[in-house]
């Protein structure tokens, strides 16, 4: 069924709006997936707050104009599914990495973060990016380490004095 001009404009506007606020994007070839598998992928994407859309390549090229994902235009060949991460840069990559393990028909074509085009080989690196909560926890641990070490050092001085006095007491008690 052919799309009318106003429907095409709506799709382009919607994808452009999402791409404008997204942190990263992943393009994948979905040939060979069944309708049930695509439905499952879409459900997982909603849970992960990943915008997932099958868009014609000509419309996708227009939609990424003026965004940091213009570098993906060359990769828009053949049947393509767009996945945009909304909250965390690695969420779309994690979703598709897990799904590629499950269904080998899904093939990642390209990734983009911050206007940089990455090859499909770098999917694993992007997927391993920490979530916001993990990054905050790591930062807090790094910030607390010097304070904890300082406190342990301050506690060591009186502890050493007590151990020295105990050793002297034992020594005098044994004589």
C-alpha cells in the first residue's frame, strides 16, 4: 500500500523529532525475521525506552537531515530498522546485541553516537557502556575512596598507640 504525501511527512517529522533528542542510533537489516519475532523485538524496545521504527530509506534519509545522525545516510540500504536510544547511549545497542544472539537473521549495519559513524563490529563496545545508574555508582565509589583511605589512616594512629601500649604492658607483666 502506497503512502500518501501527508503520511510520509508525518513519518519524517516523527523520526526527525526522535533523532533530534536521541543519544545514539543503530541500523539493522531485519530480513528473515517473522512477524512474531518483530513484535517481540518491539515489545523489548518499549521496555528499554528505545524508539524502534521500520522506515523507507528515502524517508529515513530525510528524517536524519539536520541531526547528529546524518552520517548514517550511507548505511541506509535495503530493509532497515532504526533504533534510537532515548535515555542511555548503549540501550539500543544492548537491545539489538541481545536480539542478534537470539535471532541470527537480524544483522546490524551501522551505529552512531554523537555524530560519529561506527561499524557494526563496534556494537559490543557500545552495548557495554554503563547505564546512568552504573556510571553514578562508579563515580561515587571513586569519589569516596580517598575519603575512606584518609579516615583509615587517621584511625591507624591511635590504633598503633594502643597496640604499642599493649605490647609494653605484656612485656612488663611477664617480668
